[in-house]
């Protein structure tokens, strides 16, 4: 009975071809670019090292399969590799916001606000023109 179930499950799984394999790699890379929530810490984990490894793997596949792919496979490989590279470049170009940097930013803003209010003349209270009869 266990054999029948295993055979049925094997028949239900999609056939793995080159595009499906590439799609799995790219999907994993995109997940790690966007971040995956760690169930233990509830923090979003972005792993750019893993994404770079996936890009390197796809580049290697591109080199090793040159001339052996169909036109749709070649186009899919080139387009998905480009998209993953651009996502990686955007991710490494984005300034990293750490809790320490955020705290420093808030402290600097508060200090600047405090200095401005200390040195600035007191502002007059806004008048309500409706009360003045204008």
C-alpha cells in the first residue's frame, strides 16, 4: 500500500525540466532578497550571500548550457538572471537601516529640533480670521 501511495505522489508532481529548475532557483533568490520571517525571532532575514550564490549558479548554468538550450529556455534564463541581478544590485545599493542607526537618526532630529526652538523667536499664535470678523 505504501508503494502505491509513493507512485501516485510521484505521478502528481510536475516534471522537472530546465525552466522549472531555473524558476525554483530564482524564486528562492527573490524570497531571500525580499526577506523571510524567522519563526523563532520574528525578524525578517535577508540573505544577500545566498542570493549572490544563486546568481553565480545561474551564470554557471548559462555558460555550461550555451548552444544546448531551446530559444524559450535561453530567453527565460537571460530574463530571470537579469531580474535577479537587478534585485541584488538594488538590495546592496540600499542603505542598511539598523536599529542603532535609526536611534541615532531620531536623536539627531530631536537635538536639531531642540536647538531650533531654543534659538528661534517665539511664534505668534495664529489668528482665526472668522473670530476677527474678517
